[in-house]
C-alpha cells in the first residue's frame, strides 16, 4: 500500500475524534474570565477593608496563588484544566499550578531532591528567560539613553 501524506491525513481525520472547537473556546473563555473576575473581586474586597492599591494588588496575587496551590494539591485544578483547557492558564494561577504540580508529583523523593529540585522543572526556564530578557532589554534601554536616542 502506497501511503501518501495526504492520504494519511485523511485516514487520521476519519479515525480521530471530532473536537467541538466552539464549546472548548466557550469553556476556556468562561473559566479564564471567572478566574479574572475572582481576582478583581478579591482586589475590591481588600480595598474595601482599607488596604491601599499596592497592598490590595499584592494580597490579591497572594490569595490567587494560594488558592491555585490548594486546588492543585487537592487535584481539582487538573480536573478543571481538563475541561477548560487554556482558560486555566491565566498567568498567575497557571504559573502557580506549573510550579506546584511537579513538586507534588515528586514529593516521595524527599523534600530536597524531590520537591525542591522538581519544583522548577517547568517554571525554571520561564524564570531564566524572563530574567535574561529583562537584562537584555535593560541594557538596550540604558545604551540608547546614553547615546541620546531614547527616553
């Protein structure tokens, strides 16, 4: 049997399950929006309790990270992500989940070699990239301002 790439793609399309794209997009939008709405609700709560803008923002971030960690450790975040997909990748909660999940998975290997080492398997490259990019852009900004080209 001579199998061309086009014929193979047709076979895969026929054999694979269909993906309800619209439903998946609605779930992602709804869950992502709900997480963001929760964050704004928390911020407004902290403001109403007398905290200033900066403190309210910090407390909101801490609360969202804590909730993400709690739901990840209980296995609820993964179940929600299976249904909502990219909607759970709202930056702060998704990043907290990415740090905590490997730590929980490798807990049996010990606190140092398990939790401590595996905690940054996914998050480590993101942190390194972010730090490196900030240094590069900072140097470019500094150089352009020294030459009178920027800011």
